[in-house]
């Protein structure tokens, strides 16, 4: 089974699901808020937190390009440039956050975005030493970027929202020229993603095609049901948008998981990991013990003496299940008792 290592944790194979709290821009550009989010994600049990590292001018070409989103119960329309510029994290803030995450013991990485690739150079350099690179769905077809990032030899995590299989194939093949450590996240680029748009069985499709990659799920749905189902289907990484407060201003807060919801998601995922179990029908020790006390056995409803023929009214079927099971009832009726039986005696093999 394919597995890779990010920081001090192995992902894929038989390892636990790697859960990433996506801070995105929900820190609202505020360093202290970002630190509180990192601490809250750690407390909730997330394995990692993820930032978005960008220079707005490098990916928003038209300053008049508008964006409409829901925030604080209202519909907001503003320029994409203004929204992203407001939420930028400069190098100093990013360095501070990487240091803080390391200090409290949680893995941190980012989605770097700029045309000159200076951001990824900075994050993967000695000063920061980012352990993995995340590429968002919007850049899956940016093959020159993928090729450059892949040469950093860091694990590459790619989201596949808005993508056809051919586009995913192009992205993976581009990365593989330089780097075989790839995590592919099934994703729908809808915020939030309606249940009917989740298409979680595509996780299985990706697993069949990319046996040498780790397959996960970037979850934009509300709640934790999709993440749990994804884990049951074999997803080895779950990424979930995270906020400290759904009522904060900004486009992603209202549908993101808050600390209580993230804590619940982590607990549910950890339970879900144990549920697939074995495909072999072999009873566990605990179920074998339950079988003894919960199943029924054939027993005598009346005393029967040695040599007497056993009649139907002499028998009943009751717990425990330590004797002959009820399926043998027709064979017991009419048999000759080999010894004396009293009411309540359980019939076992060899008694008749």
C-alpha cells in the first residue's frame, strides 16, 4: 500500500487518516486570530493546519472582477482583488505562524500562489522548511507551476475540483517526472458543496487509477457526514475548512467547521476508521461470547426419564446458546433419551 510521510506522520497504507484544518483566509489577515485557530485545531485533534500564501496581484488580473458570497447572514458583493488583498499574509506573518505551529506541535503547510514562484521558494527554503506543498483546484491545470513545485521534492497534495479525469492525469504525470510523493484529493469546488454534488464514490475511481498515490478528500460540505463516508470509502486524508466563529466577516466562515464541529469530525473519523474491519466472516472473541448468551438452545420443558421417547411438548427453545441450536429441533423430537433429564436441562451433542 502506498504511503508517504509529511512531517512526523505517515499517510496512506494502514496509517490513520491525516486530518487537515484548512485556515484558508478565515484568519481575516489577523496574525493573532490565525494563532488562535492553529491552537484550536490542535486541541480538536487535527494532524495539521494549512495556510494560503499568495500575493493578490499575482493571481487576480482584473481588479474589477467581482465576487458574491454569504457572510454574517447577508449577501456581499465586492471585488476579488479587495477581498484577497485584505486577507494576505506577508512573509513575516507566515514565518511567525510556521514557528508557532512547530512550537505547539502541529504540522503546518501552505498553498503557495504566485507567478514568479518566489513564495514556494521561500516556504520550502531553509528559513521555513515547509514539509509539503498543497495545490488548490484552481491551479490543477497550471502544469508549469506543478513541474516547478514538484522539483522541491516535497510531498505534493493536489485538489481536483472542477477537473476532468484527463486534467488530473496531466497533473499527476507532470508531477511524476520529478516527484512520486503525491496525494490526490477528491474535491468539489462548491462552497458549500450540496450533498448531491459530493460524488464521493469518485474516491474509488481515483484509487483504481492511481494505485501509487495516496487518495483523500477535500471536504467543502457542511457537517461531518461526507468526511466519515469518505474515510469508509478509503480516503487517507481529510481537509476541512476551519473557523473560530461562523459569524466572523468573510466568505468562508459560515460553512466552515468551528472548533466544536472539528472536534466532532475528528472523533467521528477516528471511529469510522475502525468500522470497515475485515471482509472475512469470522466472529471476534467479544461476539463469540455474546453468541453464547444471546442465541437459543434446545432444552427440556419437562422432566424426561431414560428410555422415554422425547415428545414435542417436552422441548422448548431458550437462552443461552451453549447447546444444540433450534435448527436441530425436528431431529430431537422422537429420539430416545439416553439418561434422565430434568426441566431446564440443555441438550448437547451426545445426549441423544
